[in-house]
């Protein structure tokens, strides 16, 4: 079987004073170490997103900044300044790949935008939500700053799910987010939760989504297995499309 070509969503910002599209090398290495071929996608309109989906085998929606709250029906109460072009590109790409029955993997913000695209909503700021969340989830900037390859807390997984098949009942995950999925879209089944009830994973036939960063935890073979299994799903979908 040929290598699976996986679209990897970009982020946008200033690099050396020039507007640039980029993303962290860990996402690309994560696809490559499992035998896939990553292809970075720029900001796209709806038509271009469909063209990308037609030419690729799967989509990895990466982490990043906060999502525009109006996309899930809220006022901005605790979100950093969003970039609507990134938000809409991710949504266009997600819908295009799903319409063609091609698998999608969401990581961190990627999980959140997938949920928003399907009608779910968000907790804009976990620490100030007043919802009884008592696990520290944002280790990127807040002290103590942690090695991104190390677990920050555990997640419990639902028997019969993809995550349970990999990790069993419970496993350590890293954590670098101040926002979280709140109402999960009806088309998804929650398959992992943190000790304080934050959604850590959900899935359906075509979607695998996790709140943590498995691409940063590849010293643990179980986290590598997420990408390996995802690429096998892409291969199966490609074969069925022949």
C-alpha cells in the first residue's frame, strides 16, 4: 500500500516580520514515524478545502489558539483574540473530508473545532468556569512548567472505544489547554475524561479526537499507536473508495 497522504492544518502568524503559515514539527514527525506523508495546508476557502480533501487520504487538525466564540453561539468572555481565517479553514476542511468519508484526527484545539463544526460548544476558560474543575490543565505557560512529553494527569477511557483499546481503563496524558469541550455534539461518543470531568476524547466512525498532545509523548509506544491506527483507518477508507 502506498503511503497515506495526510493533510496537516496550519497556523498563521508573523515570522521574521513576514506573515507566515506554519505548524510545529512534532505533528509532521508524528505522521512520518507511523509511515504517513504529511502535507501542510494553508488558509483555504470552501472550494479549495474540498479540492484538498479529494487529493488526500486523511486530515490532522492540530492544536493552536482559542476559537472564535460566536462560532458556537457565545460572547467572548475569556478567549484570546481568535483568527477567523484559521477557524473557518479548519471547519471547511473537516466538513470536506467527512463528506468524502475520509478519516479525521483532531488534537487539542483540533478536537475543539471539530466539536464546534458539529454544533457543540466550549468552556472558554477552565479555571474561571466555576464548574468544579479541580485539575490543572494548562501546563504550557502556568507554573510549574512541564516537559511536554510527560503526563500531567490521568484520563479514564470507555471500554469498547479506540482509546480503551490502546490504553486500557486509565493512562497518563499531558495537558496544555485553558479551554475545553463543553456540550459534545450529538454525533460523537465521549470515550475519555479527566478526573475532574473534562472531555479528553471522543469518536465516531470517521473521527478520532483527543484533548491532549500524543505527538509530544512518543517515548510512550501507546501514544504512537494512536497515529498508527489512524493511518490504518485511512488505508481502509482509501481501499473502499477504489
